[in-house]
């Protein structure tokens, strides 16, 4: 068993989720604050001793970039306060779409973020449904990559949907969709898309049997909702009985909420790694919490237990 005391802290943007994680773990958040300067600069600080403790800092790094900077500064502060280990719990890992040079003269943003986290002094990363699995290789510290299918598969099974098929919104999502299809014992459909430019989809078609099927599209994130709504409308035009979407990270920028409500999507099932905007029309959304899974994995990591058995692969 672990001998170092464990303490949890949260960045400002993820406190809503951090409180649920620590409640599931059976404890409370530690006392920390952020000093805000009038020019926008800020300084996080801990109001209690963390010397010799294993410190878990919970913070997703969705926009704005202040969320990433706050996490980096909290890691640095914990390291300078003589924490034994500093573990960053990042339910949503921002900049993950920038995992390679897909055209000349662009940065590899995910690698840069990894370098920043390691430079700040992090000992371990815990995240969920990375946009690209190879991002784990950007780190020289352990990365616990959780899979949201451990939450989604039981929910899908509870719906008791007949004639079910799982669909990937693009070729890159085929591996993820196959993991769901394998455990739900369903056929798989692949949507093939051609992008006109970033965030803009040109043409789309489907590979697989669509007619007469109740289809669930699975993906790691939904940003502008252009791809997912186009896929849903295309599948319905090809004879699908219904289309739902299972998405881990609801980024939902621009007119995404309106696109979803105007689309053929019957239900959009997401997690709470990123909070939905309460002022929007959310009647199509179902939110499943990741708190229990993170609390379970944190307990296993802290006490040197294996974690792979709790995920569907």
C-alpha cells in the first residue's frame, strides 16, 4: 500500500468535475486559490502544506489557454513546495489534434504541451480518450490513458436497441468504433469524408450496411459538429432507422449546439470532461460522468494496482 499522503487540488475551470471525483474517492479537495492581477496575469497558490504528499491536480485544458497555463503553474508550485509526486489529471487533453505535421511550417502542438508539462515537473499524466494514441509517446513520464467506452458501453446496453450498428465518422475513428462493435456484438459502418479545409467537410459516404439499422456514431470529440451532423443526415438518407452519437469530449464551438438540434441526431451522449453551456438548448444531450472512473484509476495508481482490466479494448 502507498505510504505517502494523497491530496487533491483543482484548477478553476474543472472544479465542477474535481468535486465529483474526490467525492467518489471519498475525500475533499485541498485548499488552493488563484491570485488575479488586473492585467490578466494570475498566480495559483496552495493554502496548506503538501510537503511529502502525492498531489493530484485536476484540470482539463480546453480553451482558453489560461487553463493550460494554470495547470503548469500549479505543477510548478507543487514541485517547489516539496510534493513527493505531482500527477496531472487532465480529463480533456487540449491541443491533441496537433499530433503531427500535416502540412508544411506548422507546430506539433501536442508535443509542445507534453514538453511544457514535463518541464513544469509533472511525474505522471492521467487523461481520457486521447485524439491520437501516439501522444503517449510524446512523454518521458508514465501516461494513464483512460477509455470512455467503459462508461458508454454499459449505457448503450441499457438502451436495448434492436438492429444496432456502430459507425465511425471517418477512417481515423475505425479502431475506436471497432472496440465498441466488438463488445456490443454489432456490425460496423465507416463514414468516408473529404475535408475542404479545417473544420469544413466536403463530401461524405458510408461503407457498410445502413438501411434498417439503428446507428450509433462514436468519436473522441465533437467541435463544430459539422462532421457528425453531416454523417447523421447522410445515414438517415441512406435508410437508417435512427442515429445517435457517443462523444467523449463535447468541445462544441461556434454554432455546434444549433447544428445538433437542427440535425437528424436523435440523442448525443457525452461525458463531463468539458461542461456543456447551460444557456443552450440541451434536450438532445445526455451527460455521463467520468468521476467514478477517474476516482477508481487514481486509487489504483496510488496503491500500485493494475488498471487495464477496467477498460474495453
